[in-house]
């Protein structure tokens, strides 16, 4: 690394909290699937800012919408109406089939908002005794990093020394419908779950799991809350991951790609009366639903559909998955994925996945490790067949090396 790169990294380490462990590259520019570092080296982005940049870096139409709106009006707070919020509501409802929308900023805020809302629904509609509402979640979940959310995480790294935590959550194994059925009680108000566990290493549940989950939730008057903050908006080759099993959640959480990576935008979507329990003054956000966010989100959704990015994710995801599965390397334990949400899990004896991510960096690929042994792969949905094939060559060369 050059002295300038080292300066950036050391200055960041000097002044910043050490709550991340980035790959040693300093990025300064992006376009489509590509990013460039401060020295001019080009990389294929296989992380997409954890799926937030699904539409590609600096998409020109989203950028134009952001600049135009920034010249007009950026923030009013919800004390007043603005001319973008109603249009955002209308368009996201039409796209997803939702009835009610609650706009927020980060994905974690959407999760917290959903927790509040389903508890309120439980007390006021279902009739759960006050203070007794239960929400079922899954082991190895990742729904954010707020105090409320890490309280029901099973990852010691996110929990240790952050307690005490709020009660009201039950943890069951992911992908086990029988465990869900056993955990439900009359006080259960919701089941909060990711369609695919991304941070856990792109863990895909057994076929038919969500069909059973939907039936159990319906039979027991339990709200099914799907956290589609990573999986939603085309990442898995469908608009929403729930569509792979033809189900519909009661509450859907979107974020990340909802702005194409330009601005923090998230939303709680409801297909029932859950959000109808909220009254003025009971929940809100100064920035949630601001006109700049709404204009950006509207453009991000529009290009996703108009440029057929969802269909491309299905095609290129299948190509990428097969190519990774065809790599014959003793380092690989398992390859899994759906759409352009992919992972390569390494054998423990192969060493940490981070070493392979660092080796991939040297070949012009940026990917990120998770849970020690897994390489996550999630390029922008605009990736082409030629780019997939080139990336596969780099993965094949790197994964057939012993870096342990």
C-alpha cells in the first residue's frame, strides 16, 4: 500500500471507533458494478454495500432525482405534508401490494418500528394481556444493532457487555417449522424472521418452510414479519424473497436497496391492520418520509423495474451459482445462494475466509467474509454475463490456492 493509503487507514484508526474490520482498500469512486481506489485500481464490487447498492454505484437516474429534489426541498419533518411522500406511498404500495406504509431511515429503525407495532396490535386487537406480548425470532438472526435488537441476537459479539436486555423474545432454530409451532402461545404476537439469513452466511431454509410458517401464523393469529432488508427488491431474483414460496407476509421490512445506496431509506409495509393501531404522537422520525428520501426511493424502485434488474439477478445469479459450484477446490465446503445472494463456505482447515477475500482483492474482486469461514458474494444486480464469467475466473484461481 502507498503512503497515502496508509495515511487514510491510520487516520481512520486514530480518530474512529474500532467497530469494523475493513479490507485494506480505500475507495474513492464507483460506477455500476465497479469501484476504484485512491490509487486508480479498479475492482468488481461483490458486496454492494451489503446489498444497498443493488442498482449499481451512482446510478445516473437515481442521482438525477436526488440532485433535482435537493435543489427543491430536502426536509420538512412530519409536522407538515410534502409533495413526495404521498407519491412514495402510492408507488411502493403498488409495487409490493401493501396497504399501509411507515417510512423510516435505517433498516434497524424499521425492525424496531415493526416490533413496537406488532406489540401494540397484540394488546389492542388480539387481546394479549398488557406487558405479556411475545415475539419469536430465530437463532443466528441479524436484524440490526440497536439495544432492543441485540437483546435477541445469539451472536456473542453483538451481545456481550451490552445488557441488560428487554424481555419478550423467544429464540428457535431457523428453518424448523415444528419448533415454531411448539413455541407459539396465546401471547405470541409475531414471528420475526429473515427469508434468507444473510449475515449468518446466506443460510437458506428447507423448501416448503415458509409455506408451513405462513399456515402456522395464520392458524394462530400471529403476525408474520419478514425482514427483507437484504433479500428484498430483487436481490434473490424475485421482487421479494417471499415470492419463491408464493406466500405473503403480514409485515414486510425494506431498506438498503430502497434508495440504491444514495441515502438511508427504510419502510415498514403492512398488509393488515398492524400499522393502523398507530396514532399521532405514538411513533415517528424527524427524517422518516422526508422529501429527499422519498424522491430517491421512487427513482430507485423505478429503475429496478424499468431496467429489468430483478430478472437479471435471477439469470446472472443462476450463472454465478453454477460457476461457483463447478470450481473443484479442496478449500470449499459448500456453495449456496439464491439470485445474486451467494456464499462460499470454506473448510475450517482452509483457514479464515478473510485471507481469501484479501487474495481476491489482489485480483480485482472485493468480497467480504462473515463468520470466519464464509465468503459472501452479492454484486450489483446490473452485472453482466461477461462480468460474472470474469469474476468466476478470479474466484477459481483464488479458491484453488491453499492460503491456510
